[in-house]
């Protein structure tokens, strides 16, 4: 299926230098895609000139005069910057010119503008941020990773429904299993919201596994882990911190003496294979799930390699028909409740 | 200072085999300690006979006829097992015969029985579970790790006060810094409870750093990280899961071929030094903080080496006078508020 992706070329720590290169790379890899690069004309021209990439039917440029900065309050970005590269990219999804958009910009602003422009899908109160994490068995989808710091049981149920349709659509996995993040496996564990969410999920017709704990995320106990955005964000950031600590310790041990440095040289190919395997860049690209349009958030620090994975996610989701599937599911739930 | 520690010898996955050996080891290391071993007489006699350890003034045995099992509901353990090794060990702290107790048993039961028998310190509504985690700079105290799945802003403030006194007393660190776990550094981030807790902490006279994020735990940004028990438990368990994933991946990469196995042999001393450094057994021993008595929870799976660290924590806290310091601080806060 032909897919057109709008790229917010000015977002992220590296701006057009990374985003344009990643789009051009992807364009060369997948002949069924086209791109609309959104950003300041000068910046885009510089990048396109440097790479001698000709614009045309598969590669268009759309000017935007403003940039949402990384620390800008979302409400301000929404109100005051109507011609930002972020806003214009989202507008292209709204108008149907693009099937999806990707931005490495300010997460809060991206969520606020996306909600305002695209609105949520029928029956969905709030979008959630969903991302993939590596596990002992493959990978797991975790949501919400920070969009909603206060969730009701109904919100958690909606996250479970949306993620089930996402995994079914993108991974072609029938009835993916859903775990509810809690502080113990027993039904009596957790706060009131989580206990009520477990009841709703159990009655939902989803493939609900039950409660899972933090370690189940990386064990890959379920295909999906549902949690509120506060807890999800802390779990994700804590993981980043621990990974950094362990890699610093490992590096220090290999640098301790002449002998350990030699051992490090011998072990280098193994250490590099290990690093490739846990390379977080391969998991770049979080889905703003629940909107009437596909919006993918790249990590702000993404390089060309990492940004390419965010683009790939956008293309896969656009091809999967996930939004129609969520809409159908919500409508069938509404009918059976009526 | 002379310290007497009561050991719940029947708790944990390995029972008396681990707990008695660890107590005897500690006794040999620190002549200023004595132990009261609590448990089924037969089990204790077997262990003491096996090791030919003579009882006496520094090593006493206190019989208990029951055992709290690992999956027993805390309320049931509290009501129905008044002669459990756990209960008797806590009773010894209450009566003053012991300065502290250590148990590797059921966490929920240990907390419920400790609260019932010892009560909380004046001005403290709820005890919290505090533990040490390794960081890039040394280590950080994190609480609550799971005792309270719903916390008010006032509870979070109390956790900050208690932990400040704990770190000041045990680590001789004046005015340790306190971070509040949140989803962003800015004041506007987080849910209502966390925002209000930040206001209370800022006005408390503690050395309040402000909001910290999940990765700050392992970066060692602050001496103390305060959070509610739901979030803290998820952060801790997620860390355990990630550490397990990474060590599995590393092992797999070293086992991939004859070459990588050889590289693994060469790198073995380095890998072992790395493993020693991140050995979670060195961080065994969580404090049930806020009680009128010192109660230390060991991991259920602790071996003799790990259980020794939990005993060490009990001895250090008993010597530090932390309970008197928390009481003084709470009383001075009450006076200044009056």
C-alpha cells in the first residue's frame, strides 16, 4: 500500500540534518512510500542540496515558518505557533494529504496539538503513548508512557483495547495478551483504580492475562502491559538509568588495568554484538495511540538510524489499518452495551 | 554500642539453614552484637548442632511454634499466628529484649504485624519500605517500595523527613538531599498529589532538591528519592527484570560460538568483577521505616551472604539512634506548627 508520511523536520535535538537524511534513506528502501518534508525552507533546501536529492511526486517540501522548542509549554505551542513545522505536519494528516506524521519534537506539544487538530477516536477519552520494549521472548508493547499522569479504570481499559488492536494489526497476532501493571499478581493487590481496571479488563472480551509486575515487562510475560502514564514513565526512565549505570560499570571494569583492557579487546566483538542487541535506537518511535490519525514520536536525541525506525513504525501502522480496527472494536463494544 | 538482634529464623525461601548461619557469621565478626534466634526448636537445634555453635549470653534461642508462609494473607498471619517466629521476633523488639529484628518472610505480614505490635512513631501515619540502590555516585535511598499503594502528599512529606533522619544517622551525612520522583523536572509536571507534596517538601526545611525522574535514581542525583509505594515497587521490579534481561543477553552472546566462548574465558575476571559490583545481595535489607522499633526485611531468596547484609543494616540502624532522631524532628515540626 502506498503511504505518505509527513515529517516534522525541525523537531528533535538535531533538526533537519537527521530528519531529512532519515526520510531520504527510507524513501530509497521502500518504493511504496512518499514523504512531505515540513520545515523552514532554508534548512530543508540546505539538506536536500547537500544530498542532491531531487524533489518530486515522492518527495515534497512544505514550508513552515515556526519551530516548537523542546521546553516550550504545550498550551503555548498550541495557541501561538499555528505555522510550526509540528503543527503543519499534523495538519497534513488531518487533511488526508499524509497517512501519518513523525516528529522528534517536544512530546507534550505534539500530544496537545495532535489532540486539538485530530481529536480522539470514537469512544476513546484520552490518547496514550505506546512503545515497544525488548523482552526475553521478543518485545512487549507498554502504555501509557507519560501522556496521562492520572488515569481512571475506564482509561486503562481503553488503553488495553487500543493496544490489542494495534498489536493485532501491526504484528498480525490474534488476540494478544494484556497484562495490567500492579504491585503483585493477586487480585487483592494494588490501589482502587487498578483493582477496578482489572474487573473491567476481565469482562472486556480481551485476552486479559491478569496483573503483572515490573519484572514481567522485560520477561515478556504478556504482549501488552497497561499502566497509567505516571507509572509507565517512571518505569521507562528508571530502565534508561539502570542501563546507563550498568554500561558505565562494564566500561570501567574493562578499563581497570592493562590486562582488563586486553581482555576487552578480545571480547570486543561479543560486547558489540551485545550492544547491538540492546540498542535502544531499534525501539525508537512511540505511538500516540487513540487519535484520528497516526502520529509517531521519535526520541529527541535520535540519529538517522534511530529516526528511521520511527518512520518505519509510521509506515507500518498506516498500512495496518489500526485506526479502523480500533473504531470497529469500540463501536461493537458500544452496541453490545446498548 | 552493644546491639541485640532478634532473627526470624523460619522466614524466607531457605529458613533456618540460611538465617542461623548468617547470624553465627555476624556474631563472629562483631563482638558488640548478640542474637536471639527465633523459630521451631528442632530446626534451630539442627542448625546449631551442625555448626557446633554453643548458645550463651550472646546467642540465645527463643522457641516459636508457628511459621508465617510466604503467600499467607497479612491479616490472617496477624490474627491467627500469635506464636509465629515472625511475631515473636517483633515482640522481642517491643519488649526491649532486642534492639532490632530481621526477617526474610512475607513482606505484607511483616508490615502488618510490625504496625500492630510496635505502632508508628509520633506524627508518622504510615511506615514505608526504604531500600538502598546503587548509583553512578554511590548509592541512594528509595522509599516507599511497596507498603503504601495510595499515598497523600502528607505521607510523601513524612517519608522525606524519615529518610533524611535515617541517612543523617546511619551515613553521618548532614542534610541529605531529597528528590521527589515525578515524570519531569518542572514544577508543573505530575499529578495533584505529587505537586502538593513538592510544595510541602519545599516548605519543610529539608534539603529538598525538587522533582527527579526515574533515571535520576541510578544517576544518584539525590541522596533520597521519595515516591508512593505503587510507583516505587514498579520501579524496583522493572529494574530487576531489566538486569535479568541484560545478563541473559550477555551470557547468550558469550555462548554463541567457539570464538565467543574463548573471549568469554579471557574476559571472565572482568565479567566477575562487574558482577560483584552490581551484586544485588550487597543491597539486601529493606527498612520498615516509621515504626517504634527497627524491623529489617531481607529478600525471601537471600543466601547467607545476602542475609548478612540485612543483619548489618539492623545493627547499624540500632546503633545510629535513628528512631530518636525521627521522633525529635517530628516533635520540633509539631511545635513550630503549633
